């Protein structure tokens, strides 16, 4: 980027003769709002299951409000079993990782505030979980959608699950 002052041309901004900054012909990075802000829709877990001969489970969600679209995502068979047990109220003989983490949350006075399923790339779904604690300041962490759901279902109070609206439009099998 060249800066002109009183009809004189100075060097590139930021290089100050040091050879730094953008090289000639390189476009300047554009800063501004993202192309699209996500719109999240609240959903609930509608079910979990395994259909043989598939080698993975499926986690199904349904929107709470109209048009009540569905989203089904693949998850590991192990995660499907854990979520199924949570739905049925089955307590394993020893705590699973999600159970242990929920006990740690209670001991240290923090909880899951929200789980967001934020995107999909090459068939892989992305999520984030937001925790709140005694400080009141939320902390957000990336996670697998199934891990977020396990933590949400392990909480004493219902935890909202929010899904990026665009994911509902791409939830058909093979999409």
C-alpha cells in the first residue's frame, strides 16, 4: 500500500526501509466482518443408534421449533453406546470419562452452559462446548459433537444444544 502525502510518494507502509511488510504485487489482507454469521437453532437429541452392517453409530437431532428439521451425524459405536445408556438411565459399574468429568465439574463448581454444533467439513462435524463457573466468565472449547452431547446429558439441568442452521440443509445421507 502506497501512501501519498502532499503529492509525494513514500515507501510501503510498515516497511520503513527494513524490507518488511507486503511484497509488491501481494494483495493486502482485507479485514472486516465474516462472509456469514451463523444462525443457531435449538435442537434436542432425538435418538441414537447403530444400523448393521455400518461400522459407526448415528446421533439424531430434531429442531425444537418449526420447521422441525432433522440432523443425523455419524459417531463412534462407543459414543453411541454411552449416549444410549444416558438416555435409558443406565449407570455403568464404573464411571465412564463423561461421568468422571461431570463429577469434577460439580466438585469445582462449573457446568456446561451450551453445546453448539458449528460446522461440517469433509464429512466431519465440529462443535464447541461452553462452560460457566463461579467466576461467571464463560469459557469455550472445541469438541466432537458426541462429547458435547455426553457432557450436556450428564448435567443435572437441561443444557441447550444449538446447531448451525446451514447444517440442517446438508444432513441427508451422503451429502
